C-alpha cells in the first residue's frame, strides 16, 4: 500500500514538472490562482475525515471546519481565476466584432 | 471489487486526466479559461467519486451528511462572495488568502487524525505523513496570511526582522519544529509534540515571509502555493487517497516550476527572493 502511494507521488510529481513550460507573463497570476484552486483538493481529505468520524463530535466539527476552509479555497479560487481570465479574453473578441 | 469501487476508480482516473489537462491549458492564453472550467469539473468529479464510493461501501451516516452540508455551505458561500467582491487590483493577495485556507484545511485533517488515530492510523507511515502535513500546512497558512497582510498594507516589517538576527530566529524555529517532529515520530503519539510542531512551524511561516518585500511577494505566494500542494499530498497519505496524492504532487511540482518561471521573469533568483532582504535591495534597487 505504502509503496504504491510512493509510486503515485513520484509519477504525479514528474507529471507536474512537465506540465508547464513557457508561461506568458500575463498568465502568471491566473495560472498561480488556478493551481491554487486545484490544491484545494484537500476537500477529499476533509470529507474522508467527516465520513470516518462516526459519532466523534470533535472529529466531525474539525472535519467540517477543514471542509469549509478547503471549499473556500476551491470555489473562491476557480471563480477568481475565471474572473481574471474573462477580463483578457473579452478584449480580442470585441476587436473581432469591429 | 464492488461496483461502487470500480466506479470510484474510473471517476478518479478521469479526474486526474482533466486536472492535468487543466494545468496544462492554463499556461496558454487561448485555452486558459476553458482549462480553468475543466479543472473545476474535475474537482467536482473527484468529490462525486469519493461520495459514491463511501455511500456504496457501508453508507454515509446522517450526522456526517449534516456536517458535510454545513461545511460546504459555509466555505462555498464565503468563497463565492469573496471571489465576486474582491477588486481586480488585489488579485495576488486574494490568491494568498485562498491558498492559506487550503493549507489550513490539510493541517486540520492531519490534526484530527493525530488526535483520534482511529480515523486514519497510527503506524509509522501515518505519523510521518501527519507530521509533514501539519508542518507544511502550518507554514502555508501563516505564510500566506502574512503575504496577504503585507500586500494589503496591514503589516509592515519590523526593523529587527530586516537585520541578520532573523536568520537566527528562523533557524531556532526550524530546529524547534524538527525536535517536535522527531518527538512525535519517536513516541508515535503525544499531544505535546503535536502542539509544539503546530506553533513552531506556524511561527516559522511568519518569520520566513515577513522580511520579504512587497515586490517579491507574488513569487513567494507562488512558492506557498506549491507548498499547499505538498501539504495536500501529505494529507493524501494521511487519509489514504491516491487521487489526493497525485493532485497534490502535480500542483506542488507545477507550482515550483511556475515559481522559477516568475523568478526568471523578474530577473531574480529564488534564493535572493527568499533570503535576500537587504542583499536584494542593493542589487535590485527597487
């Protein structure tokens, strides 16, 4: 089990290293923001904690707070990235219309 | 293998693929907006897969659902409101705020499993991953909050923080965290070591971020973003989720590359951003 996880970690890291090469400067902040939203994938950990908590109310509350933080990251992150990207995707579209 | 497990694996595979395509697409102007939406869909799929798996495998208790819905509503609504209201000029600090909360989430999960081992495990692997998750999660949280506060102008750097003394303070904090980590790993459990680790690494995050100047902050936020990926991967080890490990590792590695790219764009080296302070001021000028 643990060895499998290590392989997953290794391959995931290698994939991440290769995913982005040249990034135009205008995309630095949106890419950072998008990657940040993805790192909110800890929602999965928070959900697992809540589901496995059973009747332990401290764990349930910890899990729920953790879920709240993670979802704040995910929902806020994706929406804010979309707002940024919408801003500069509109300009070329207008030029095309004219 | 139950049907719900197979379905979970299938959904997870698709989610990883979409997340990878999302990160890739975000680095090109044309595909960026679609890629962001793709990543959001992938995230929703990942959550769905997890819920289906647990619902099919023994079911999810009603009390659990109540807490899930409460957490979802609170985090989701606050996140949506923040994302809508925040001005376009303060994007880096917004990202820092979100990023800090992601780190906090990993930290809380690790704390929960550390305090109640029945939710995860208490073997060596579990303890080490809890330590990593707490350490990186706490640094991400406090570092991101300091970065946000500095960009907002709420915080200025105290003078002694710009002297060489800060290196000594940070090293002391790092040693404190290390001692706490070793104590935790050696004894298996023990709340003392745990809280010491939380406090030590939290203060370390503040101490490392506080001396860094505002112009270098976006690079630091990008680096902290990479850390939050690492924290997520560690949380994946804690709860035993391969998808979480892949996604966390991907974000951690991609964030590191992005940090390097941003440094290159500013003609700065990562070392001078992180430790430079006065050194950077003499060479960079401002």
